């Protein structure tokens, strides 16, 4: 069991990635490696559940950008669920908000990337 993240698969093949730490570059590399294993198995649609993340820095932004790029390279996509106001403000400030599907719940995010 990993303390920084968990990955669960929905019935329609969407990978729900629940992250607990996006401030550490080491943790982010570990999470990206786990996501890449799923991509290599053909699972390219992800929901990133940020319900346990109050804020993030540039390391967390880089994680989201890298996961999006890797997923889309293989024909998939990602959606971000449960982003805090601080995270939404950071995405707005960095002008990255338009490139992400931002949804209020994991269920909504799952539906967004499943279609």
C-alpha cells in the first residue's frame, strides 16, 4: 500500500487516481510511474481526485501536465475532481485552467472522460 496515492479502476476502465501529496518531486515521480504502468496496459483515461490536496506548487502542476500529456499521447484524457479553491486559483493564475477538465466530483469527472 502506498501512502501518497491509490489507483482504482471503474467499471468503464477509467483509472481513479487519488493523490495525497503533490508537493514532493519524489512522490510525483512515483505516482507518474504507477500511472505509466496503467497506460502501458492500455488504460489511458484518468480521474485525478484532489480531495485530500489543499494546495499545490509547481511540482504538482508539472505532475498534472505530465499525466495529461502521457495520457493524450495514447489517445486518452484526464479530468481533475475535487480541486480546492487554492488549487483552482493556482490553475487560473498560471493560465492552465482551460487545459484541464475540472469537475466537482469523481463521478462527474469519470463521466467526462468515459465518453
